C-alpha cells in the first residue's frame, strides 16, 4: 500500500492568524552589523580574522557570519567564507599569496542578513606580515 501525498496551502488569512497568535514571528529583523573586525594573523595565502557579535540580534540568535573579500582596486565583494553563529574567528585560506584584500563580515539570522557590515579600512596582504588594520562599520 502506497502512502498518499497531501498538500497544504496557507491562505493570506491563515498567515495573518499565525502572526496574530505569535506576534514575535512578525517582529524578527536581520541582525545589526558585527563589530570589532580585526586581523589576527597573516601568512602566505592566508588571513585570520576575528570579530564580535552584533549588538542587536534582530530578535533571533545569529545563525552565521558571511566573510567577504574584494580587491582594493575593484571593491566588488565576493563571499569567501561562512561560519556558524557561535564562531567569531576564522582563517581564510586559498588566497593569492602577496595579494591585497579588503575584508568585511556580515551577520545573519532567520530573518535575513545584516544590512551593514564590519569592514577593514585598509587592505591586508596575504603574506606573513600585516600592518595595523583599522575597523569601521559600513553600510
């Protein structure tokens, strides 16, 4: 005997009722930006970054962080790493040795990804040395 497949459709009224019964579901927002982004270490083709959790989680725990990098010339950011929400330090490897990168980190929760990001002011070279890196929060 084969099982029957069923399909449930929620009408707009049903969704309204759910949010009316559980108002906290409708009040979730993406988290604010992480803070305190800094370079912990650099090595040949590697950069280790650390940051602090956002001051506002948007009403739901942070589930992850998205690490992005860009060339200082192009400033087109690409995702280069993703870690769980309980991790606030990560080594990025597979970077091109001696290339410079700009880095930023965004936070995410079930409601979405932070609009702003923690971002380094100066490029970082993926080599065994790093100059002081200054942090700012950018939209």
